[in-house]
C-alpha cells in the first residue's frame, strides 16, 4: 500500500515545543529562512546563520533586498528538519525586529563565529533578529 494512503503508517502526533527546546534546535541548524516583506508581499530567503544567545545573526550583501528589508522591520526566521521517510521532524519559527549590528566589539566577536558568507568578496551587513516570539512543533510517531 502506498505510504500516502496508509493512515496507520502516517499517524503521528504534534507536540508544541517550549522556548528552551526551540533554542536548542535553532543552535543545531546551519541554514534557515528569513521571512520578510518585499513590495508589500511576503518573501523568504535562505541564509546561513549563528544563534548568538537568543538572537539569530546572519550576513547579507550591500544593496541586497534582504539587507534593506530587515533593518528595523519585524521579520520571521524559520528552521526545520524533516525526515520524509520516517514522517518525523520539527519546525521552529522566531519573530523579532531585525537590526544591523554596528558595535565594533560585537562585530569582531561575531566575525570569528559566523559561518563564512556564501558569496565571498561582497560588502556585508551583519543582521541580528532578537527572538521576541519563538514557537515550535515536533512531529513524532509512537
């Protein structure tokens, strides 16, 4: 019987994750999606990131739509891990008002810990999203 129609095989249960569990999962990720508004429409862009305490930090190029869209705007950040074969996984969504990191001491600290930019050689902005709202769910099977 195909997996899509085997209800017993796909029966699972969603569990809400608390803030601490969401932060632990975010810390394991490498790539997430920044969700922002572009020309009054929703947009999402993948970024490699670092979880710095309770802030998601990433770099973006000078002049990019993402750089312009994230400065002092409320944005979302989403990370997930899905095992399609096992039909399990988790998803975490954070929301906060993004800002550009400009403090030289913090920039120096972050420069040593942030993953390398995907497009090297471009001028970069370091953007941080304080996770003011954080929710997550996990899908497990018995």
